[in-house]
C-alpha cells in the first residue's frame, strides 16, 4: 500500500479486493482532533503589547502550545512555544504585534504529536505613542489641542 497524497489522506492499494474484510484507517497528520472542550482565547491590549489568555476543559495529554499569528486570518506563523502548565489558564505576551489587525490562534499539541487549532481571536493594534492633550479645561471660547508626533506626520482632515 502506498500513500499517494499524505496531506489529504488518499491511499492507493495495488492489491485486488475480491472479498470483504475489515480494515482500519489511521492518520499521521498533525490535524487530528483532540478531546478539548470549551476552548476560550482572548486577545487584550496591554500597554504596547498584546496579551493572549486561554482556558479549556479536559485532555491531560497536552505537551505544549504553539502560539500563532496571522495578518490575513489564513496563513499563520508560530511566534512562540509554551509548555502546558498544571492549571487550565495560560497566557502569552506578544511584544511585537503587527500594525493593523492581528489574528491569533493556539495550536495545542499532545504527547503523540496530534494537534488541535483553537478558534481565532483578533485585535487591532496601532503604535501611536503619547496622548492627545487638551487645555484649558474648562474652556470658555478657545481650546488648545496637542497631538502626539505620530498623528501629525500624515495629517487627515
């Protein structure tokens, strides 16, 4: 028996099938489903970083997590690895988020190298440093606004 296209699980057999017999199909793919329930992934802005927090129920055979990020929601790249903790709550700090929309997912690996991909959590990130200042407060007939440098490099009306 030859595996023709391992990515899609197609199997080609050179043997003639001339009677009924029992058989089993198994997969060596990393996309096997793990018995994980209630996976919750949250992305939060913390200062100039994005903190990912996740919880789930079940499955004691988890070895580690791969934290993955995407700019288009389709192609994900690993940005870090984390070993499973005894608790069901885990977190990871992305200290170099992309400008714009960041899509995150967690790939959960078992000790047998099966994996499960979490639902996607997305967050918009913009690197504007500083605060807009307004004075005097209260104002009577005139106010002054001071914008951070990042805002007035490309003025918008």
